[in-house]
């Protein structure tokens, strides 16, 4: 069984990477550098894009912590993920050396655009082995093939060593999520609403890991969020055991989104969350229950997102094809939030008593099959009682009695 690094250590590394040099020194003094290096290497292998080189190469990645050096070898070949390897599995194309704190900043600090001079690199010449010498494809052509592979392999590893910003449509394709490109076109909306959280140390909970009954299927969106929120902790909830996807910065939870007590218990243990995304059963009653249970556990300034609103019209999901019969549907809930946002303007005589949702929903964005609900303090104050409530009087008062 794979032993995962505790989230507490990752959290400390992320915090220090966003701080001053003293924070990084302090981190290195409190933890064994080998443990920190392990976290960084794991992050790099998950961030590397799919290799494109046809000839296998190794990239030596050396991390220096004071006078200690931690060399590792990453195997890169088209058709498989970048993985740790031993020194003799292929020819070493490049040596890349980072100072520990610098690599931590590159991976987990706020994104630094256009930085240079953060690493040492050495490109090794390819030395043809005795077998290939004189044979077909030897000489310049052979060296050229290996040079191309060396270049492609090194670029793959270097692309995993920092927090560049691919957009969510690209990440969705890379991690094979259904959020863009077939049934759904959600990722541009996510980019728009999530961009300001991207550099933050966020906690994100997504209901619905994917793959339904198959424990090892799905997981694409958790990996996508992990890559996108490069300083974040990602929690995934599914009714099926999906612990196969547990990884550094990804924690899977097993439970029913229709059970409010369970939802509250996980929120108390792992929350509050900056973002909650409901992409679970899409059963209308579940969507409403989950919102009521989890919205109080979203941080002020956070977002609650609901996907696949089409089920609001489908009786097989507890929806109703008549949009006016929406009292039990997801869209009925969302329409009621329009009044919640405006609750301070409701006439007092109506006897309305604001509830938690009224007091904390501050905005909402509706798209085709997707809604974003913004959390905050909804208390700007209603229009004061002395402002006339009918148009003619308002005009008269505002005109100061002038005809
Ligand atoms: C649409 S998939 C999620 C896809 C994933 N978010 C993605 O974008 O790649 C829905 C998942 O919700 C899970 N699910 C179904 N009913 C659930 C429930 N009552 N509570 C929690 N998860 C549930 C299913 O097992 C399935 O894996």
C-alpha cells in the first residue's frame, strides 16, 4: 500500500513557500529534508504533462538542502506517466539541480511570471553504445533522434517543476473529466469564477468523484483541481469507496450526499471549505439537502457550485417538467435564492424572518446547467423606511417640491 505524506506537512510546505526565506529555513529546520523532497518529487510527477518522446530518457533531478544533495532519476517515455527510476534504466539526458526552498517556491508559492535563474542545468551528450555504432541509424541521425528525445523529455519534467497556468479546458482534457468537450462546457465558467482562488491555500470539496460503481474509475476532476489549485487541498466525496485516488493533497471520503448528518460531520472535520462543487447523484432532493448541510461550512468569500441542473426537469431524478412546479427541485432552490439575496427589501408586513441562507448568499451566477452561489454577509441594509415606496411620491420628494 502506498504511504501518503500527511496533509499537515504539505500544508506547512505550502505556507512556507508563500512566505519569506526565514519561513522556508524554519521549515527545513523542523523537518527532515528527505521528507520535504519526497513531497516535492511527488508533486512534480503528478504535474508533468504526458511525455511525447519516442526514445526513453532519464532526467536527473537533484535537490540541494544545505550541504546535502538528494539526486533522483525520472523516467520519461511516450505512452506512460513520468515516474521515479533507477540510474541505469535509460540514458541521462539532463541534470537539473534546485535548491530546496527555490523548488518549494516554484511548486507551491504564488505563481511568479517570467522568472529566470531558479535552477542549474547540464545537458549531457548522448554516447552511442557499441551495438548501435556502425549499424543502421547510427551516426548523425542516431544522435539527432536522441537529442530530440532528450529535449522533449527534459521539457516534460521541467513543465512539472513549476506552477504555470494551463486553463481548465486544457486540464480537463489532460485528466479526462467530462466537464468540457462533450456533454458539458463548464470549464470556461470555472476559469472565470475560480481564477482569484488559484493562488490561494484553498480547501475544495467536490461531491462525486466519478466512475460510479467501479472503485478505480473516475477521479479525473480531483486531479484536475489538484493541478489547478496548486496550493490547495482537494477533498472528494462519493458513495462508492474511491480511496484508490487518495494522494498527496487529495483525500477521498465515502458517504451519501443525501445524509445531512454525515455531510456536517465531514465539514467539521475537514472544512471550512473555500469551494464546494456538487457533481454527485444529481437527484434533486440530494442537491437541496447537500446545499442546506454544507453551505454553512463554506468560508465567507467562498463559492458553492451546482452542476447538471438539467435534472430539475426530469422525474427520474425527482425533478418536474413543469418549471412552475419547482418546490422540490434544484432550480426551485436557486430561484428562491434570488429572493434571499434581496431579502432586506421584502416588506416587513409580509412577516418574513431571514434565515441563514438569506443572510449569507450575496450573489449568484447562472449558466446553462451550472450555478455559482457566492457566500458572504448579506447585510448592506434595505432601502430605509422613510424612502417613499411609490413612484409619484419619490419623484415629488426628490424634486424638492418643484413641479
Ligand atoms: C458525474 S460523476 C462525478 C464526475 C466527476 N466529478 C468528474 O467531473 O470527473 C457522479 C459520481 O457521484 C457518485 N454518487 C452517486 N450518488 C451519490 C450519493 N448519494 N452521494 C455521493 N456520491 C454519489 C457516483 O458514484 C459517481 O461516481
